[in-house]
C-alpha cells in the first residue's frame, strides 16, 4: 500500500470523528464559558430550549440537521474556550449534585 493510500484511509477515519459530540458536561461548560443561554443556543440551532437542556443533561442527542449545527457551534466554542472543553475528571454532573433540579 502506498503512502497516499494510507493517508486517505487516515483522513476517512478522522472524518468519522467530526460527527462526535463532546460529553454533556462539556457541552454546558462551553455554553457557560461563552456566556450564552440555553435559549440562545436553541434559537441558533433551530430547536426549543428544552432540547438543549436535554442535550446538556445527556438525556438525548440532537438529530440532523440540528446535530451538524450544534457540533459546529461546540467546535467553534472549544476553539475560543479550550479550558472549558476539558472535562474535569473530579467534577460532578448537574444531575449528580443532588436536588430535584
């Protein structure tokens, strides 16, 4: 196998990773780092606020075409706020902190 063929296979493998969402906790950290509301995200992506709430809690994931827009938004936010894109292993998720919400 030639090197260009290997590079094409690697590129194809990496393209599949473009459609991967970060963990729910990171999604909300990115939004908060940008000082955006769930409603602003919902309006930009074209869904109701409740959908963004569920995405950030890990209760559901966006479907196409909103998925692509949401992934694009998260990627851009992670470029601007790289510290927010990192998941703190010791942190708790909003649902594990106790209380009814």
